[in-house]
């Protein structure tokens, strides 16, 4: 079952320790960053010996979160991948932090999105065991946990 959790739901003593393995990657604020980040993340996750299905799902989630940051948010942005230390079952945490929303782009008068946009949230919801958003003074972090 998929669930969205707020930052308050995910803080405190029930939060796993996310420092078993960690990868930080500053995101260039260009559309080409998405492909570069997908390749780098795939290499890191493979090195962590995660199951192939977890890697595939993680790369899709990473792609959606990074695309959102590059397309709709202000720089700087960073991708952080972490694995839980003390949690069973083991989990992979994906976080993309950016400096907050850029100026909104007006939508068409009928309110519809072009066919190639607007499905990222549904993809993250379908693949993540938990996901949410955390707002901090320096920006916004969108995160997702996948079984690892």
C-alpha cells in the first residue's frame, strides 16, 4: 500500500537511520541533467547490490523528482540517495532538494496538461512505499522510500 507522509509524520524516534550508504549529487539546472543523473544513480544503486527491480523503480522515481526540480523549481538542487541502517525491511530513500518553486507557468485555459506532462506524481505514488514533501528554510525536499 502506498502512503504519503508529511515531514512531521516522518520525524522523531520512528525515523530510520539513513546513513548506511549515501550518495549526493548536485543537479545541473538543465534538462540534460535528468539523463546524467539517471545513469549515475543506476551505477550507485548497482554498486549497493540492490535488486534489479528496485533499481528500475528507483531510476524512474529519480527521473520524475529530478525532472520536477529542473523544470519547476529554482536552483540549486541536489539528489540524495540513502539506505536505512536499522530498519527491516531495508529501504532506499530518494530525496531531491531544491530552492523552491519558480514562477508559475500559466496553464491552458481548459486546465489540461499536455499529454507528456503531469504524471510524475502518479508514478512516484505507484512505486514508493511512502513519499512526501518536507519544507525547510532553504528549500523543499521531495522524498520517496522504496523497499530495498
